[in-house]
């Protein structure tokens, strides 16, 4: 072996350098997620509603900020942008390594396979939560900047970030499982977003409680301290609770905030454990660079 060959790093070795192998893998996964075309596409998708809010506020008859908040923050974000972000990254937790022919180098490490999967999943949740948090802050800024309600809206923005962080844990766990279960995870994920998060969640029956967005809506109603008009609009549009004769929204039939958070996180933990178990017992047939 020549000196050049001895000094040349093998693919996948970079993540072994660091305080711990799993810590280095976490950092490597974050770097992988924050580079590439997916990030550019998502940046454009998040900028579009912000630009739309600015345009609608600039019209001779500006759109009311509360209407924009309902349409863009309470509807578009949890129904479309947030789950799509989780799908693009979550479904690729393993598929990306297979595509880039680096999975073999991960599996050669003396680390249990289930720990590899959970580490990459945790990094994915952190990255997607960060992207959604920036999206929430940008939307609130575009909607409420320069208005008298900006201070109250800023407080809602902070709580909305926490709500969406809970949602991302659920979405990433689900789409990570789909990425292991089927090669057509993107198609299956989009079908889930449309059918479950988009359609079933709007129907007033017990089945909608399987949708992550049901708990997002519950937390919005419970945690955001919405003005009465906004609260009534959400209750009517989502069919969650009732507006009594006195004009007060009755949310007694909904889960409490703590129950909603616990339900999503427990479901995410169960699905993540199942995914880690599946990953540990699956034989992946991949080629390494330079192999026939």
C-alpha cells in the first residue's frame, strides 16, 4: 500500500471522528439535510406564502391579518408545508444512504443498527423543526409587521413553534417508517397527507383522531389564546367544539393540551421503535463505490 492510499480517507469514515460515533453521525446527518436541492425547494415553498401575505396586505383593500393567519399559519402550514417537510427528509433517512452508497459504511461500525436509525431520526426531527420554526416566524412577520397586534402575534408565534415541533416528531416518525416499508415512500406519504391530514381530519368522527393535524388544531385552540372572533372561526371551520348560545366556544369534548402532546409523542415513540426494529432486522443489498 502506498503512502497516498494509506492517507486517503474511506467514504463514510468522517462521521467516526468526534466525541462519540453517534454524536458524529448526528452532526453528519444534520449537515446532509442542510445542503442540497431539497433545502432550496423548501425555502422557495416557505417564501411563497410569505410573499402572498405581503401582497395581500398591500392591496387597496388589505386582507385582514387574522384571516391571513388562519389561512396561512393555521391551515397551509400544518396541512401542507410541515408534513411535506417531514416527508422529504423523513422518507430519506435510510433511502438517502442507499442512494449515495454510504449505508454499508454505517453498518460496518460497531454500533447497534437500531441506534443508527434513531440517531438519524432525531437529527431529522431537529432539522425539520428548525425549518418549520423559521417558516412560522417568517409568516407571522409578514402578516403582522407594522400592526397594533404584532406583540400578541409574536407570543402566538412562539407557542406555534412548540406546537409544530410536536407535530414534526409525529410526522418524521411516520414517514421514516414509510421510507423503510416501501420504496415508494414519497407517493405513499403524499397519499397520506391528502387522505388523512387533508380529508379524514376534516370529518366529524372518531377516525380523525389518527391525524396529527387533529392534535395540532387542538393545541392551537387550547394554547394560543386566540381572540374570540378567531377562535370561533377555527371552531366552525374545523368542526371542533361548539359555540354556545352565549357566544363562548365550548372545547370540553377536545383533549387537553397535555393529552394532545402526550398522544402525538407516544405514537411517535411507538412508530420510531417499530422502525428501528425493522431497520435492525432488514438486510440491505447495496453496492459500495467501485464495486461491480
